[in-house]
C-alpha cells in the first residue's frame, strides 16, 4: 500500500520523478533497468529486469532483481505479479527492511488474508507499532468479516471506458450532463505516444456529454489539438461557476519527467484559454491532484512536502491577494503513514479522498470526511460496493444527489482503471391519511391538526385538507408518531416505522374522530 503510487504516479501524474533510494550494490549489473526504475519508467523496468534475471547467477542479486520487479509491478498495479516477485525475493532472503510489509500488503490485495497477517506479524517483530502494519491487519479482518453492502448501485460506463485506463471523473457543476476525466488511450499507436511508465498512452484530459437519449457521446479532448509529448495532464477540478479549472501537469525534458505540478486554465466565451502554472512552493516537491472549493477560495492538493505524516498527504491553501497562502496540512485524522490522494470538495464542510493508509478493503479506498468543528473531522469508509479489493478513487457527485461517478481497477486483470457510475436509490415512502367523523362524510372541523414527530428530528405540522385528507413523505430507517387533534374530539396517535423499507412504499392510515360529548 505505502507508496504504491506507480499507477497514480503515472495515471494522475502525481510523482513521475520519485527516485526510490535502494541499495545500489548491483547498480552496475542492473544498468539501464535500475535507471528506468529510478525515474519511474516502471513498465520499461519490468521488461529490462526480467531479461537481467534470466542471466543472473548470484543469489543476492537475484533477490535484489526480484524485489525491484515486485516494486515495479506494484507501481503498475499488477498485484499477482508483484506477489510472485516479493515472494521470490523473500525466498532469496533479500535484506530490504520493508520487504515483509510490502509482501503483506500485496497478499492482502489478492485476498490471501491469512498469509498477509503472517507477514504483517513478521514485520512487526522488528518494527512494532508501525501504523501501516497495524491498519493492514485490521483491513484483513474487515475484508474477512465485512459489514453489509450499502444501497449504492454501481455500473461501469461502457461508452466512456476503453482498453486503456480512464479515471478521475469530474462533473461539470453548470452542466451535469458533461464530465471531464483523464484518459490513457493513445492519441496514435506509436512509441511516440506511449508511456514508459505504464505502457499505455500519454495521459490527457477528455470530456464527454450524456445526451437527451441517455447515451454517452464519443469523448473529445478538452483542448481540441494534438496532445503534446512534452507533458501529460490529468486530475481535473472546476469551480462552481465553471470558469476556473485546475489540473495536474507533468512536463518532460531530455532527461525524463520534471515533476508533478498544478496548472490552471480559464474559460472565456465558451473556450479554454492558455494554461498557467500555480505557484505553491519549491519546484523540487510534488504538487498534484488539485481540488478547488466551489467558491474558488480554497485549493486542496496532494504533496510530499516536509512536516507531513508519511507517504503523500493532503494539504490546502487559501486564496490571497497575490496568489495563495502558505500550505496547511489537513492533519493526522485525514493523513496517515500511507498515501492520501485524489481529494474532492463537495461543500465547505465535506471532502472525499482516497487512502491506502486508513483501514479499508483493498488498495485505495474512498473516504468521506465531514468537518465537525475546527480541525476535527468525522471520517468514514464509503463501504462496499463503492470500495472493493482493488483501487477505488477519484469520486465526483451530482449536486444535491447521492449519485455521481468514480474510478476503480476492479475486475481488471491488467490493473487498468475504468469509470463507474454510482447512485444511492431514492426510496419514496408516502404517508396517506384520512380523517373522518362518524356519519359525516363531507368535511371535518376547520381547526383539525396533524403533527408528525420522528426519531431523526422531524417535528412538523401536516396540512389537513377540508375533506380530512393528509399526505407527506417519510424518511427511511426511522420511527414516527402521527398525532391528530381537533376541537371537541379526543386526540389520536399512531406509530409508524420505515425501518427495513428498501423500495418505494405507500402507507395508508385512517382516523375516525370520537366526540368528547358522546361520553
């Protein structure tokens, strides 16, 4: 889990420049394979390391190559291959301090939970108290005994997805029929447009429209021109007025990737202008996965800046007169020793993010964080089926609906990402009531009242028609009391429960008022 960014280093352009510092004892033997690995060209490094391994005789170097192959496959999201390589490195007794941890995490990703726990325990014999291992074991227990699935309905977007990865969707706030997303589909099937990190196409931003017939139109490039091989773009975010967009860009020079940066672009007259870089700090650091607040005043992003909690953390800056304020870390409730990435701002008090450091079901899981008070967040895992044993990330919501899109590598043997829709079905529970007086059919007293009190806090008066009819909507999973009162008549009440109701339902109640004078 920790630093398993390869897929995201490439796909979301988070950190193409990360140099993983490993023992260089075999650097001369490994040559170009080691160099490819160090600059993040993980797809290329797997090819080169496999060739070298076949010729290597020395046990130590075979273990080192196996470990680096495990790392490379982990980075391009192929857990079955990374498992095999880590296992081989372990059998060769390769002395990397985190080998047992990495092996455990990849075992968990292929649902070998008992074996994973054994290697977590082995790792903690030397590194007791490591949050990654503790949360990893807890995640195994969660996966072995998961709570019931949520009511979300999840479906793959057939027209949008291709044979390559597509991920990080974002719904246009002004036009919910339009989405933006990152695509690794190649512009042309040539080496010029192929990424050495993933073996797929260079990352570009695309947009697609859902037409009136309910069909997705063919995706188009956000900026309709030939994609540049000098940079890759991804992870798009847009202000509520649709005028200012932010995205991640990784530029290249003759030596390879120059690092992940955040860029911004404005829409004027229905067209996007020139992109400019957002200055946030030192060029030597990673700035990626921008998420702009609806009002455009707060920018959340991912970085490896110092003073973090390990891996990649989520930070924020506030709009200032001359740019942006000093970055602020969102704190230890959100950030862990693992990686927190792909933030999404739903409103001023609710953000969503993906993490492999919190307790979850697989690789990256999607979490909801609600700001209860200053610096205190209520964080919950979105549960299954939003989350899975694979990587789930990059969520976006329709306004005022528990529905939207997210990306996931589930059900894909190659570890590729696809975009999925999700929706929590809206259950309509309608209460119909009729109030009558014995031997009186036409009307009831004018001051007849109906009050509904619910366990979720409802305390409301329901309009009573002259004919005695009432109607209102009830919320699922609640208990209610409906009280009827009318001058000169005894009060009446009924209990109503909507717990366990999983589909639309009509509840009908009838009341017959009894006169006080009859007694």
